[in-house]
C-alpha cells in the first residue's frame, strides 16, 4: 500500500518537533516552566497571577509576654505573569511532505534537516527575548558596573551576593556568561569541567561550563541581552519626593515608582540600567541585617530600571525600579536599612553613551516562564502537545489564493517576576 500522510500528520510531526525545540533551549531551562491552563482567557486580559510566599517577623522576650509586640501582618501578594506575543515558525508544505516521505523510506534525517533549524530558531528567539526581560528585572548587582568578567573570582562574587542577600540554596543557582567570557575564564582556570559525556547532548548540556561553583551552575549563552546608556554627562541627581516604601504598595509588582530631579536635561534612561541610592544600604533578606562586603563596609542599595524613562527639560521625571526599597518599622519584607526620602542622592551607574552586556545570575524561582495552553484551530489538521510545562501547536492548512500548503508551529509564552532580589547582573 502506498504511503498515506494525510491522517493526523500534525500529531506525529509535533512529537518530533517538540523534543528538538526543548533540546535547543539553554537559558530558559534555568527558570521554572509552567503550563498556563484555565487561568488565561479573553476575560483576563494578558495577565496571569501567581501567589507570592509570605514572610513574618519574630519577637524576643524573657518571659514570652507578647504585650509590647505587634502581630505580623498577613499580606497576600501576587506575581503577575504577562502573556507575550505569539511566536511562530512556518514552512511551505510541499518541501515538508518530501522530507517526510524520504524519512520514512530509509533516509532518516531528512525531516530533522527541516525541524532542527526551525526548532533552534524558535528557541533562540524566545530565549533572547526572555533574557532581555530578566535583565530588566534582576535586582541584585555583583562587581564593578561596566567592568567585564574575566576571572573566576568575579563569578564567585555573584555567588557571594546571592548568599549575602539570603537567597535560599534549595536549588542550584544559575549563572550565564557570553562565549568571550567563557574564553577568559578558560585562560584563568583550565581544570574545571565542561558539558556532559553523553553521546547526544542537548544544547543545555553542551553549554554547561561547571557545576556547583560558588553555589551556581555556570553556563555559556549567546542570547545575553545588551542595552545602551544615552548621551548625558550628568548621571547623578536626587529623589524629588518621598516614595511609597511599604510592602503593601509593592507586593503585586515588586517594583517602585521613584520621582527624580537634577539629572541631565532630556536624559533618556533605558530599561536595564542600574541605580544606586547613597546612604541607604541593602539588607540580607533572611537576617534583615545590613550586608557587609569584604572591606567591612555596608553595601549600598541598588536597583534596576525596568522601563524606559524620558526626563524633561529640567532633568526631572519618574523611573520604575525592580527590587523596591521597602522599609517599615519591624517590617517582615524590608529591603533597605532605612527609608529612602526626598533629597537622597541617586546615581545612574556606568558611563554615558556606552553599551553593556552583563552576565546574568539567578535562583530558578526568581522568575517564571509560562506557556499558555493553546486551543486547536477549526477546520484543519492541527494538534496541541503539552509536555513539561510547554504547550505547542502545529497546524497544516492550504492557501487557496496562492495555491500553497503551509505548516506553522506556535507557542504563546508568558513572563513573570517572582522575586527580583533572587537575581542579578554580574560584572568584573
């Protein structure tokens, strides 16, 4: 009997495409992936909510008398994941049919010659976009801003920053470098292992440089984002008005609105840039004590600008920072040792007119990457597969006008920030 390729072909092909897509992922495997099913529909807009964990304060008294203490506030926070635009790759069907036929007739690899590049492109573009999202929401800073990482000491510093901030060590932390940083590290230390020894490695395995270095798995990635500071020599100003510093105000976004003044006129501040507030110091989120560096000095509070901001002709405007400066009396969620207020000096780190590409590090629970459970389309051969938190749809259809048959593969991702204080940028 002749081959029949017309019966539910998309389900058969999707079972081959999804493993190729998953194998091509590197950076996005460092975060928790979840299937979004039921929470997202036309009535919810483009938002999906995930509950944040609670925290509490403890009270010490010689007799256990709680008369002078205050009960811990039970505040329910939520992390909001935003559904992104559709990501699609497609190919004309006639060439695909030829590959299927050859693949089934003793010439394996013909189908992979099409699916491999398609899956890699879909995974790479997703990871480049997701890495840019992480860079705009990673609240910690390691090293001297703008200095390239060149030694393993610089990598270890990121691990020290994570530990000093009380980031839990229940899961292996992730650290990603660009390929040229990997070369510098190779010159610095050649004895560290790399990759796995299996016959067929995924891209994630091949990218592994070493495991459990300073609490982190270190990988190379070619999808790390860059961002550029704009022209403007005056990169220091002041906080204009007292910002809201309560956890209640920040709990659903983990961002903070800060009015600033005294900067360069008409300065464009780019998402991803980092600010420092003088005189306010970072707290260890577990002990709630100021963080002390290797010199014995308290570490200044820093945060990342999460959205572009254009200042006016007087150098005034408002920035949104991820990793809010929270301070409340006996607060369970404090992130600074004292409240930031108007007139505090605020500085944009790094030089003007400069392009930056920091390494990135995080705890897997710092962010979430969701995939919306995509519905099937009516009136055509299409299938949806949900595996390991990934939902993917493949559809075949004909174009009557152009006399073509087309195959398309779709994903619908959602990005969310769980805790910006569990992730950061790394410099040398």
